[in-house]
C-alpha cells in the first residue's frame, strides 16, 4: 500500500529547513508522495460555507500560511529523489492553464517525472472574486482547462475551446512522463467528473464508498477501465487496521498527516512514525 503525507507545507513545517527535513525523511523512509494544498488568499470575512466542517467555518485563521504548492514542490524536489510531488488540491479554475502547463511540465522534467497534479473545482466564492475569476462557470472552466493541459503536454499542441484556443502552440520542455491528474471533491458531480477525466480520485469525505462507486460508474460509461483510476482516501484513524479496511474497498493510496511536532523533534518522531505505521502498512 502506498502512503502519502498531507499538508507537509503547512505549520509547523513552513520554515525552509523544516520543509527540507520533512521532505528528506519522507524520501528516506519510502513515503509515496507529498500532498500540498492551495489557497491563494483567505479573506478575513466570508459568507461562503466551508464544506468540510459542521459549522461551515474554516478551522484556521485568515493569516494561516498556505505556500504556493508548485513553488513548494519545486523547492523540495531538489532535496529528494524518489518521493512523488502532488498538488493537493490546486484550484484549477483560478489558474491560467497555458501557464500552468508550462510550470507543471518544467517541474516534472526537472524532477525526473515525479509530479502529479491534484486538481479541485474550488468552493470559496470570495477567493474567486479576489483572483478575478467568475465563480459561476468554474465547472466549465475546469473541464476545458484539463483539455488545455493535456494538449500542451502532447505532441499536437492544438486546442479549441471557449476560453483558450491555439494551433501548434509549441510548449517545451515536455513532461518527463505523463503527469497524472488526480481530482478531488465531495460531491457526486466531482466523482463523475473524475471518472470521465482523471487518473485518480480523492473524495474528501468520511465514507468514500458511494463516491468511489459513482466514479467507477462514470468511467465505465465513458468507455474507460474503472480499475485504472487510482482511488485515494485519508486514513483516519491512522492505524494499519484502518488501511486494511480501505484496501478492501479498492483504495490504492492512503493519505495521513506527518507527525505534528516541533521541527527539531521531527527526526525522532518520524522514526517512530515509520516503525509504527509506515513500514507495517507498506507490507500490506
């Protein structure tokens, strides 16, 4: 079973040395991937309901640090050799997909094919307003932008859409391999979108089974092999037994948080984490 670490870019690991230490330990101990979240801005006052808490409020203050995921992953790519580098999740409709295609291909090229793009639709209306992107058409943008990325990473480099059109728009370097697109979300629509378009699906819900079923169904309807989609879930509680339960429902990669300790205690804490969880789980 493959194990990924959630939010390694966030406190208490925001300092450069802490980031390098955590990434290096993950690399040494055979962690599969590092998953870095994104918010460009966190408005102090908002009315949009946060979809992942009972009270509809984010669990962090507006001044909570969210490093840019591509920049952070570029930084740790240079001090690691095998751990995969994942945006988890990058808010795709807020990005210029042509520029993103170049950035992602460059990181993948320089990291020898270790980048994966985790992509989300976005839920934060006030953040979209700050970025200057229409919140209402984000689903349409999302699907078109996926096509833009794949066109620019291919040899054809031609695309015609509502927001972007180009013919033989050369975009080099190309990715070292095929950059997987991992889609997130908590709705049936997100699950079905992942089934049609994604290489992997990470539903941010407590019970992922119904959304996994929707994802597989949509894949089959689109003429895709449902078993080819990487099904991802957070392991909570963080135990080998829970991982075994997830594997039984088809999960191929589980995500957990790294030890939440001060950076100077991280080497010892990570050794214990590896012995108690990482190494037993990798043998499942």
